[in-house]
C-alpha cells in the first residue's frame, strides 16, 4: 500500500511523543510496569474529548504492530495499537536516530508501554497499557540503513498532512479477531528532529 497525498493543507494535527515511566509514578508502581526501569520510554497519545468514550474502561484486548508506509517520495514508520475497537497510529520519521534508539529499547524488553492521555476537561486522566511486541527482526528494520535522508521539514509536513487526510481511517482494518473497528486515531510522533516544526495549534 502506498499513500499519495496533497501537501497543501495546514490543519490542526494530533501530536504524540515519547516520555518516561518515572513521569507517572502510579504507572511506574503498577504490575504492568514490573521489570521496567524508571527511565523506560513510553509512547504517549493525546485523546481528545470527543474520542474519550471510544477508549474502553473494563476488560480490554490489544495488539501492536510496526510497519513502513510509502508516502509520496518517502517512507514513514507506522506504529499501530488496537485497544478493543479503537486503533491508534503513530507516524514516525524513519531517518530519526531517536526513533530507532527507542525502538531498540522496546524490542529488547519485548514490551511497549503506552499512555493514553485524556483532555484536561475529561473526568478520566489517562489510561496505561503495556502490549508485548516481537523481539525478532521485523521487515521494516531493513530501512535502518536506507539511502538518502529526507529533510526534517519534508518528513514533518508529510506526517502532519497524512495524519489528517483521512487516508488511514479509510483503509484501516481491525487487528483483533471478532472485534469491530469503531474509531481510528492518527497522530504524529514528535522527536527532537522534527520538534522545530511542531506548531502551536497542534493538539498535544
């Protein structure tokens, strides 16, 4: 699958980031975080007020995958997590050393802590889960040594535009057997390489 999108839009986008377990003491002390160091990287996703009711509160099932998505003339890393009927995408820069270093930590542990951070007006503060991830070599890892490093501004513009284009929700399919997909959330992963391009009107 390849996405071809127009880069002429400038909408509000959702921005996720990488934080550390120690920033959230309640989660750091939970059984889900057993064996993980305080500085272990955690993937964060903002949850807007209108999307909060899609995130389950009871028994949950989840699955996580990593992939590569060609978009126009470059490729993006996709991190997908489905929690019951909600599927969340993070779009990341394949040329970013910070992304690869973080992925290596997750891969070595075989676990990926995820923080769903609700809007400040929501009665729910945040939700924490720790899906297991494969420790074996995955196909997209061959792009670690890809030729040609795209400029950070072109990567940011592509990620930002794709995140609001509606393309991913249109093509998304449920990753969980017998679970209907109810909502697809797409956000871009902000790292130091693209941080200068994160605008003040982003949802973070």
